[in-house]
């Protein structure tokens, strides 16, 4: 039934104005990401430029900036320098990304340092080793410590759904992450996200996995009135897939979440496909790949 | 730090709405359709025609022949004449026709879906994704049986029953025609089919497909008309088998007039199917099951899960979840690909549904419906809803409403759930939601229903027998069990 429901969102027909609006909305929600060993300051600077102004051409309505640029902690100062004051956030993965297989003290120091270097948002990984071994309290305590350590930066908690094994576990991890973050202190809109994946493991942000997490967010909202954010990451490469996700958010959480404050896409190549579709809608033809700058 | 992303918020719409997405397949509909007798369309002896309307707009789509006694006689005698050669044809040869019909349904699926939606009011996503593919599936499935009948009934030599009279309802017009015709033909019978008055058009397209497939004249005949025509067919002396799908009320009358000679009878009638949700169930999945169970096809479903029995401890939780989910259902133009709930099939049915909801409230039940969306001005519409505070003695808990109306009740123990579920003259389907395996088996054993779905609802397949117990009828359709009604052994 879960998979059936998730598939039903892909059968909504998004055309004309709603497609144009949806593509822009999706673009404004992108966390433009580069997480490679070979990342250089130059590459990060290009990415930041792209984030501020994703498309150089002229369109009837201006193209929005993306939500954030997401990099490794070492490159946070480079990103901060370009993005400061632009409205585009600097996000950084931390806490021993992507595996989380480091001592807690190292992970906490990692996160705190990224914040000191200027990150507005921290994407942490949960300790899947402990979670899968059933040491839930340990996972929960670590999330609490990270949230305290990175405050006032926003926190995105990566569950790495592809490693959790089944939907029940994804739901349990979602609830645990939300509860842990909420126990540290009040959460304003967008201060805490749950996120599917690091992008290093497949499967990543599948529709059913995201739906389970959205349901956890919805139930937390019903119980407390607090809005937790959602970030699917990994595997969303095409504009159409992004629109499917937006449909799912709209019909599961409502219009409040259709906002970069509460919903993000962890992606890189998605950006250019969104632009490609957007330009096609206005110019009635597809542009070549080289008409768009690297993302 | 920057809390807002001004560029983004300035350039994106605060509310993201789905633009209209109407299905635009061009469709030709003739001004009038005759009866399909002996392989050709002909004007009725009655010289009478009636209008077939689009319930979503009130527009007249076409005029359809109203068959009288003479017409029914002609159709039955055409079927009688076609019987010897058709029944002597080898199973392999009959299968070829069925395969051809199935493929032609697939090839014309788009057109059939649009017509089904225009004529009956159901959302295009349902006719496109369920009705039409499943109709094709029934022909494919029974094509497979045609040359294997002796293995379907071990040790017996199955022979055809003869001429079959088949009367079908308006909720799944083409699909019901396929349910009836495909097994009959596979087993070597010939048919006279009577579609429902409000939804004859896709059955008549199916007749065109029979012509395209080269089906020998007289093997399937289609007589259109109102209840009177159905009665004439049911009472016809030269029918060997009668199959009826429709309401229990009409079914009882049919059973009376059909009591002539050596006549086989199967009835697939109404229901008030219980949908039982235990506290340990996966509630979000159960909500989907409930939605699918009662709001599928505007609730015009004989096996609709129209009585929701919820364990008392999760009642509030379920009400909240159902309300939330109800809010995401889109009611309106059935041809829009994003529509979840289409038009009510006919004005009488709409009045009946309205009457029941009023009666329910008068008896003290509380109505919950989606009030945010405005309904189209023209056409027949009813907001999907559910009622709480329902007692088992209330009329809305006992009668088949055949609309998007759910009656919610509670129970405390499995024993009470079973008692409440079985406290109904009907016994078509039942649903059980629990994560406890042992409980599923116990419930399935004790529920009085022809079909029981566990942790799912409204799943259909040609290979799976479907039918009721108690006043929901007798006989099965689909699967090996469904073949039994169409053979003598």
C-alpha cells in the first residue's frame, strides 16, 4: 500500500502553469552539492556563482537562486566568502560524513568546526552502526549532542535510508531523530530537517522512503504543531522526479511545506535539468547541454 | 545568518496548484446506436430510443435503442443459432478470437477509457488504469483456459451450458461485460448481454471490436434498454443460464422471473462490506485501504468497504487521518487526469445517496466532509464523506448506499468486531488490517464474506474468484471457480 500510494503521486499530471511554477519552486529548493575528494576551492566558487544565478540567459520571469550550497567542512570558508549576504545558505556535511564511523568527540568537533567556519546549516549523519544494533538511545543521545553543538546553525539529520533495511526502520529512525532534536529545545520552521541519504549509497531518495519520512513529519506536526523540514537527497536527477516529490509533499504535508524553508533537494545535476525544462517551456525548444553552466 | 531566501520567496507562487489536465483524445460518438444482433447493428423493432447522458455535464452523448420483446427474441434466437457451430469449435480456435478481442481492447484502450468516463462519470485515471486494462486482462485470461477446460475440472468432460443471458450494472460497464462474456465464450457458450441503461456505450464499442475480431455472428448479442428489457431477457424461455450483477433488490426479482425450466442462475449482488482496523495495524496503510475501499469509483462498488470498524483506542487517530486524507481528494471533471472522485452516475442514485446521508444525520451520526473545494455547477456531484457516531442499527450502517459515504463504528475486542461485521444480510467482501498474523487467519475464518482482503482492499484479478454469500448472491466470477458456471460436467 505504501509503494502503491507513493506511485500514485507520479501519476498526477503537472502541465502548463503548474509545471512552470513547480520547476521554479524546485529550483529554489535545491541544495547544490559537491562532495568529492577532488573538490577544489575553484570548483566550489563556480558552484556558488551557479547557486546565486543558476541561469545566465533571459527568461520572462527571473530564475530564483537555489537554497544553499553544500560542501565538505574544509571548503566552508571558500563558499562563505562568495555567498555571504546573497541569501544563499552555506551548508556543510559533518559528523564523520558519510559513514559516521568515528568517535563521538571527533564527530562533534567536526560539526562545531564547520559552524565556526561559517556554515549556516549542518547535514549530520546518524550512527547507523548503533541504530542497526538496536542501541537506539545512543543514536538519540548523539543527535541531541550534535544539535546542541551546532546551534544556532540549522540541522539536517541524514538517516541513510538505503542502509536501514526496511520501511519500518525508516519510520523508527525518523521518529527518533525528530524526538531527539525536539528534546534539545524548541524548533522553529526549518531549524531541523530529516534527510534521506548521503548520496554515497543507493537506493537513496526513493518515493516510498521519502513518503515514510513525510508521514513521520506530518504526525509530529499533528502532535505538536512543529514543522520539521524534509530533504530527499541522492538519485533525483530529473525535473520530472522533482515534480513528483513536490506532489507528494503537497498531498502529504500540505502547501506550508512547499517552501525552501521546509523542503530541500540534495542534488547537483537536477539543477540543470530543471533549467532545461524551464527554458524549453518558454522557448518551445530544448537547449544543448553546453548552454547551461556546470553544476 | 540569513534566515530567508528573498529571491526564492519573491519568485515562487505561495500556493502551488495543479493546472487542469484534461484527457484530450478525440472521440467519435454516433448520434444513435442500434442493437447488436447476429453480428450487426440494427434498429430496434420497438422503434424506441433513449438518451445516454454524460453525468458530469448533463450533455446527451448519444441515443441508444430500447429493446422490446421482439428484439430480445431476435437476440436470443441469434445466440441459439450460433451455438452449435461455436460450441463445436475447438478450444484453440475459440482462444484465438478471445486473444484478438483482448488485443483490440488494448489497442483501443485510450478511446474506451475516455468513452467510459464520459458515459459513466468515473475519473479517467480509473478507467485508464483499472477498468479497461482489467477488461483486456479477463479476455486474455479466459483465452488461456479455452483449450484447457478438461484440466480445469479434473476427470470431467466439460460441455457448454448453452445460451447465456447476462445482465450487468452501470458501475464498471465494460469490465462487467468482459467478466460475463469472456468465460462464457471460452467455455463454448453464446451470449445475450444487457448493459445498464445509463452506460451502454462501451458495450456497444465492444460489439465493434467483436466485428473487427471476426467473431461469428450471433455468438454475442447486445440488447440495450431499461429494466424492462432486462426483465424480458431474464424471463426468456430459451435461455440456459442467467448471470446477473446488480442490486440485491433487483436480484431478488430477477431470481423470481428467472425460475423457469432447466435454468442456471448466478447472482452477484450488493454489499455492506465491513472494513476492520485493529489498533496494531499500519495506520497510514489502513487509511489508504479505506480510501480505496469506499471512495474508489465514487463508492459505486458492490464490494465497497462501506462499514468501517475501528478499534476504539485508535478512533480519534483514524478520524484525524481520514479527514486529512479526505482533504487531498480532488472532486470534479472526470476527464481531468488529476481527478480522484468523478460524477455520480445518475440522478436517482444521487438522490438516494443524499437521502441516506440525511437519514444518517437525523439518526444522530456526525458528518465529516471536505468543504474546501467547490463542485462544478452542472452535473451530478456528491462530496466524499464519512460519518461517525454511527450505531449498527442505523440505516446508514445497514443499507447499501452505493455512494462515497462511509459509516464508521468502533469495537473493543476481536469478538465484537466479528459480531458487528457479520451482523448484516450481506456477505460480499471484508477487509482486515492488523500486523498480527494469527489474528488475520482467525478473522478470515470467521468473517462471513465471499472475498476477504487482509492488509489491502479492492484488489481484483481475472485469476481470482469473486462473489458473495448470504444476500450478496451466489456463484463466482473469475478464476477456475468462475468457469464452473459456464460448463456442464
